[in-house]
C-alpha cells in the first residue's frame, strides 16, 4: 500500500507552482496524495511569511496535522521555513525543515532524513541561478502555472521576500518555453507565468532578455491556449509591452500591478520608485488600449507614520483610478526589514479599520466592472469541484463566473453568456435559475 501524502500551500502562485512540482516528485517516489483533513502519513506545509498572520497560520497547520494523525511526519518548507528555520524545527512533530532552494531535490532530502527536526536551509542570497523544477501536470487544477523567475532585488522597506527568496534569477528561455508547451500539450487551456519579480525577467541572463522577448518566443512555439501574466511592477510595464499584449488575443487582458500606497511620501519611505501621478498615467494608458482589461492592485494599509490625511489621499486616488480588483495587505512588521524599526507604528485596530475601508472601495469597483458584462459573452475556464451545484470558472479578464456543475466540465474553456450577478461573481447561462432553486 502506498504511503499517503498531503500538501497544504500558503501564499503566492510561486509557492503553488512549487507545491505542484513537489507533489509530482513524490508521486514518482510512490506516494499517494490525499486531502489534508484525512490525516496523511506525510504532511508538507509550504509556508508564506509575508505577514505575521501567515506565520501564525503555518504554525496552526503544523499543529493540526499532528492532531489529525499523531504519527504523521510533518515537513515544513517555503518562505517562513527559509527565514526562521530553527524556530520551526523546534515545533512538536516537525521532522524536517527544507529551504526554498532545496525544494528541487525534495524527495532525495526526504529519503535521506536521519533524525526528527533536521534543518536543510541554504543561504539563498548566495544562489545565482534559477533551478528549474520539472512539472508536467497540476493535480486538481484546470489552470497551470509556470515559474519563469525567482527572487527579488528591490528591497522594499516593508518586505522580507528578498531574504526568503534570494536575488532575482531567471529561468533560461528555452526551459520556460518547453514547460509552457508541455503543459499546453497536456490539455491545460490556460498557463500563468509566475515569479517573484517577473518584470525583471531575463536581466540576469546572457544575452540579456526581457519579458517581451519571452512572450514573442512563446507565440512562435506550439503553445495553444491562453496565457496570463503574474504580478508586474509598474515601472517595468513599457509601452511596447502594453502594445504587444493589447494586440495579442491569446494573452489574457489582465494586469496585476502593485501600488502599495496612494501617497508619494509613503511610497518614498517604502522604497518604491514611482509617484502616484506616474501610476495613474500608467493605468490610463492600459485602459485606453484595453477597455475590458482587468487591472488588479496591491495596497498596504497602515504603513508606519501614515497620517489620516495620507490615508485619505490613498482613498481618493483609488476612487479615481480605473482598476477592477484590489488586494489589501494590513501592514505587518517583519523583523529585519527597515519598516519594522520606523517610528510611529500604527495600532492593529487602526490598521484593520483602514484595510476595511480600502476593501469597500475595491468591492464597489469590482461590482461596477462586473455588471458591465450582463448579457454579454465571456470566455471562461472552469475549475473542478462544485458549490451547491455551481462550478466556478475564471474569465479572460479575471472575473469569477459560476455555471451549472452538470453542464460545465472541469478544465474546459467555454464561451458562456452572462445572465446574472451574485455576491461572489457572475452567473452563466442556467446558473441563475439553479441558484434560485437552492
């Protein structure tokens, strides 16, 4: 009987990609993956450390894994494991702590495990090349991710990620294209290009490349499907890249752009190298080229020293900007970052209050953008699983669409008519009638 495995993943799409690669390694090594709640013999917690809340969530998952199966071996990896491996190794039940660089040889490290609490975490800032994690499928996913880059050299004052992921390192172009082709050939209708700093892609390679060169190579490959770009810094979205994406119907009209603050003084303290005027002009350029594009923003609430006036400036800027999605991060002090030592740290309650106000603006923007598509048709990729007879899907422009689970098949890409709007997304075809009967 095969040993059982469960993987739980926190954080970004890069972590999700790496979890899928680890799962594939272990499947080849004879493990059978089951649901986390079933109490597997081996539990892998792939952690995030962007905020203190994600650290706490990781510890909670480790403890829960042992409650579900007191004999489970718990292996912890990811960014929290990278920056504080010793503390994690001392948690009850942790058999092994593996750093982000060591994920490439996960099965070998697991097999060679000598004693509980072992730590295998290299100094990731010394790693100079991106190591490709081979991956041919995504278990229980309809959309596939491809990691094109890892690490970051930006050192924003609030961010721990450069210490958890190392310097910016690009996967060589032929390897990226090959993986995109492999996943497309496996039947995935959408591939998402992921990384920590994908707008910096190719700057460390010889000869030097950029994201636009990569996209043109993918266009000339055997890739057949739609492509989605991950998060890109505002200063790295050139007019040439915008023109290319706007002219390419195979690239999803969707931009994820970190704003982080709506006040120039706060942006400077964050070590963000643009102004709010620059950002507003960029979004206006995108909207001019692609009126139907989704534009998602990241924003941090409650940065140290943020005054009421500065917060109000962020709200006013958001009201003016033509964005569609907003992801709000309450500020979290990350030990070792400059922002953690800044004076005038805001209280947790005030940070949460401001985050809630920002999210209200984001929810209204998304609702207004979504309702434009009532009566129209959208191309949707449907996911597995269902909720009360409804299956969740994602449109090209990043709108959640619910369809009848008996009509729409997981993994298929369909043109659907939007017939209604619900609190959690749009309704396709017969989904409106189905929802009314539940």
